[in-house]
């Protein structure tokens, strides 16, 4: 597992990157504005959980009582219209414990419940570390988080100098944000490792030995003339898809952009998600914003 940055840096890095990408990628402003507002609530939840240190058996009740109300409030204040409308319809009958309990048990749940539970439990699990994550339900294998059993929401290539045991590739858990090493050119969804079945879509082309396609026309699709047409928007992010299970993840290459913060950059790469979807791939785990 990679060394987690110290707490203050972790949140400052996310905040700063959200502001940077907001300026650079106008099409992602709505998502990033909301994420920026949510980050404030999550950082506070993280700090409070670090001092309160609820025991594993109290995790669900703690998250439901201490974090869900603030996440509901910020989502109503700053969330996209669709989310606000969905929440307004069920806020009266919502049982915060039930929805957090279903999330840590990896049970099926409605999208709004899953979003609330995930946004609320995430920073608490990050603050408490592996002991709390161990109480979550899910398979512990190569394709799932070794801490909590969650599924990966993104993939990244680490900077040289970090743990290179798995060729420098890591998957990041959609539930507790822990990372684990995973072989390159292997599908995180089904384990397929035949490169002829693992197409990569990127704006910049791919290394030799990989089955790559160059993505063109992303900007035309966005209808946004504020970005010069010749500039690759996502030189450091690519779609890694699989023709066996028809799933994909976005991969963030930190060597190509050392200032990237994978969890933030992935959120802002909406055009790549649309591109993958148009080709019939679905993401192994959508990000917090549902893409
Ligand atoms: Zn996890
Ligand atoms: Zn696959």
C-alpha cells in the first residue's frame, strides 16, 4: 500500500487541485464546484473522526449521526438540480443508519442513498484506517480493496520512487480510498490479461505493445470554445477498457502530470467517461458524482 500523505496535505491537495481544474476545464465547473463544497464537509468529518476514534462496532451509527446530516445539507445547498430533486423526495423518510449500513455491507441501494452513504463514510474510513475498514463487507482479493473489500473507482500510475512492486500501477478504492498495487495490462474488473482484449483510448497515443486508439474530437463534443483546440485536455488520463467484461476505468498517470490528484482529476474527466460509454463500456465503480 502506498504511504498516505499526512492529513493536512491530503485535504489541501484535493482543494487546490479542484480549484486548478475548475479554471482549466470549464465544462467540469458544476461538478467541481459541488465537489469543492463537499470537500469542506468531508475534511471536517475526517478531523472529527480522528479525534473521536469511534470503535468499529460504532462506525455505522457514528457516520449516520455525525456526518450524514452535514452531507445532506451541503448537497441541498450546492448539489446539481437532479440530486437535490431526488433528495427532496425522500428526506423525510430517510433512515441514515440504514443507508450507511447497506453501503458498508456492499448491498444494493438506490443511487441517492449510495451517494449519501459513500460521501459520508469515505472520510471517516480514511481517518480511522484499516481497522475500521476491516468491518466492511466485500471480497478480499486482487480486484478488491485489501482493506475494506470495495471495488476500484480509478487506476493510476505512481511517480517513480513510490512502491513499484506492481510496476507502479495502483487501484484506488471507491469506498475507503486505500490503494493497492495491480498488474498493468490486466483488467481490474475481470482479470483479463490478453492485451488484444484490452483497448486503451487516450488523446496522446499509447506505448508500444498496448492496443491503443487515439481519442479525437473531445472538444467538439463539449461545444466549448474557451479551450484551444490543439491542446490535449487529458494528456495524463486514459480510458483502460476491457472487451471481455465490457467495463473500464480511467487511469491517471502521475508521471505525465505530477500535480495531478487522481481522485480529483478523475472526477473532472467527464468527456472521457462519455466517450467510453458511447462505446458500450460501463465503469467498474462510478465516481462519487455518479460518472
Ligand atoms: Zn477500501
Ligand atoms: Zn474485464
